[in-house]
């Protein structure tokens, strides 16, 4: 249920911020104010970190058996399932994404808790071979207090990607959701408490990222920073965290290539490429925003691709049959449009979209039509910089080596997709691409268990997988002389 006011969630319950200041959170599809949200000060950050520190240093959570923690994670999943419809509604209201998208993401968030419940009990230390007379074993211990900072594009799913492995490992958390989309993170904190997570283990604070973010990432009480967001913010966080040598994982931006070879299943490639860029209104870190199409099928592919893009229904995210919801804010709509204008100034050709949709439904809120730009070359800014909206650039190619070179010619290395029926080629190209994720004839990149993360300036560390457990634990080696 939507509340009118969200206070900070510290030490197992809601608490007013020290300054009494609030900011408004909106529905991006209507521009209406949804709720007042507490604006944390540095003092509040101190309180949240102190609660997490106390829960870690003296509380029972890190000292429970993995099986007991797993039981609580499964209980969180159970409560989320029971509150599924409400969570979906709140997510759609606060993010402008469609009901289908919210259902898929929250469904996955639930499974993430179940996945990490299993991981908690299977991932552990081991006994190592050492010279006679000695005995050595390793223990996986929780890394400590984790500051987790997340973006607005997948609010609840990103919170689950962060909180679930931290809980499984026995860590404690101060989570800072994005100011645009704080609501479901607060609900998740309530659910954690209801499921039996002890007080102080999960704390949620909200406020300006540029004000409290740096303070949180430098905080001496924090052992690890796990960040998802823009590459430039990630660089700032890494620099600040380095001063106290905090553990850092960074899930950053992307400009992912989508390569369509001439021997592909054309219909699957067209549909998968549409999904790859326009899902979540293009506001996906692994959005396949650079589309490379083999010259031999370019005309046929583009005819279907543009035709189907024009038929994508944009509108009220609650309405059935709508494929694409709102963009997150007026400012973001302007950024998306400015990239399109820049591309046109640089000589690109607009094949569809390039503006807000028209009609009474779009009188309020923030919108952008599915947009396809051709006559683009890979060095143009629109092909190199992350737009984070429903805009794809299309570049033809003739040779496998040529397209590999273009695909890798980016500072990013998050996602990538290949469409071909030739398995040899698929595996060759998958091996040659410098990216953390390669999709072969698949529009989908992530399930609980698949490592998710980037190469190059898309960051480092992996989420959503057993690898993640390593990033929330320290390895202690115990050597004894028998
Ligand atoms: P952002 O970097 O502006 O903000 C992300 C979070 O960081 C927010 O909570 C914000 O308040 C906070 N923040 C802002 N400045 C900060 C600072 N100096 N110190 C600490 N925290 C600070 O990103 P965004 O616009 O919210 O999200 C979009 C970006 O997220 C895109 O670049 C997208 O690719 C990326 N993203 C990456 C992944 C991934 O897994 N690689 C997933 C989703 C989104």
C-alpha cells in the first residue's frame, strides 16, 4: 500500500530524519506526486552505519548458521510472493515501467532470495593439502557492513541483487536507493524485518546521491561498497573508497552490441533486437543499443525491424497491451532527445520515433517513442555514449572480423548479443567479444545463477550468481600444527 510519507528505515523500523526535510517522489507517467520521502543528512548516515556496525559486530545475524539465514531468506521470498500484486503496483507507479516488466523483475527478485538461500548453505570453506603435521582449513566470513547504492531503472530487482547475497553471507547493509524510485526499497526493508532479519541488519536511507553518497562511501564504519549506476559515479566511488581500502564492486553503464548475421532466424533476430533495446523503455544497463546488421540481409531486416518498432504501444504502463512505459524524468527525456538531435546534426537518418508520442495520454509525464537511427558510424557520440533510453543506432557490416572490431570499439563491456544459426561462428564471436555477458540467439541475459557484470569501464564484480558470494565474504585461512 502506498504511504504518504516514507521515513528512513534504521535499526529495524522507520525513523524521522534529523533535519526533518523531505523530498517528493513522482509517478513518471503522470507527473503526480506519490509520497514525501525523508532526506537523510550526514548525521542520519552516521546513525544508519552505526546500526549496521552494531548488528555486525555484536548482533546474531553474522553468527547464525547458514541454514538459519537461508530460512529467513526463503521467508522474505514467501512474503514478497504474498505481497506480489502490491509490489508490482508500487513499482509501476514509482518507475513508469509496464506491469509486465514489473512482474518479470519482481518475480526474479523473489527467486534471487531463494537462489541465495541455497547459496548460503552450499558456499563455504574447504580443507587444503599441507605438509604432514599441519592442518589447514578456510572459512568464509562475511565481509562486514556493506553500503549498497542502486539506480532507478530496476528499483526492487536491484535492491534484491544487492541485499540477498549480503544477507546470505551474513553481512549487514545500508542501502541507498535512487531518489526517483525509493518506495519498493522501503517496502523490502519492512518485509525483511517481518521475515525475521534482526534489527540493524538492513537499513535504508534516502536523499541526494551527490550529498550523502560520497559521505557514505568514505565512511570509516563501512567495509564494502557495492554500487550500480553510471560509470562516472562509479569512478568517483572507487576513488573515495580507496582511501580506506574498502572492498568495491561496480556495476556500471554499457553500450552493448547486438550483431545480426545473415544466416540468422530473421524473425527471432528482429523480435529479439526490439526487445533488446526497447524493453524497460531502453533504460537497461545491458540495452543492446548498437545494432550491427549484415549487409546481405540489411534491407529485409530493417524493413521488419522499423515496421515492428512503429507498432510498439507506448502509454499508460497500467494499461493492458502497452509495451513501453514512461521515461523516468523530464530531465532524462531531455537528455534522450538531445542525443537524437546530436545524431541528426552529425548526419544520421531518423527511421522512426525521435520525439515524444502525441495525444492526450501524453499531456503529462515523461515519454519518448522507440527511436531508430541509421547512417551512423561507430565513432559518432550517439554510438559511443550510453543514452539509457529507447534509442538504437544501426550500422551495417560485411565481415565477421570487421564487426568484432566495431563491437569491441567502446569503453564499455557489459552485454552483447549474436544472432546466427552457425554454432561455430557464435562461439568464435562470443570468445572474441570483450564483454561480461554474451547472448546467443537469446533476448534475455540474466536469471538467478547467471553471473552478471562488466568488462572494461562497465565495472567489475559479478552479481546474481555464486560468484557474488565471494564478493560478500572474506577468506580466513586457519593453519594448525597438530
Ligand atoms: P547514477 O550513477 O546517477 O546513480 C546511481 C545511484 O548512485 C543513485 O542512488 C544515486 O543517488 C547515487 N549517487 C549519485 N552520485 C553519487 C556519488 N557521488 N556517490 C555515491 N552515490 C551517488 O545512475 P542512475 O542514473 O541512477 O542509473 C543509471 C545508470 O545505472 C546507467 O549508467 C546504467 O547503465 C547503470 N546500471 C548498471 C547496471 C549493471 O548491472 N551494470 C544495472 C542497472 C543500471
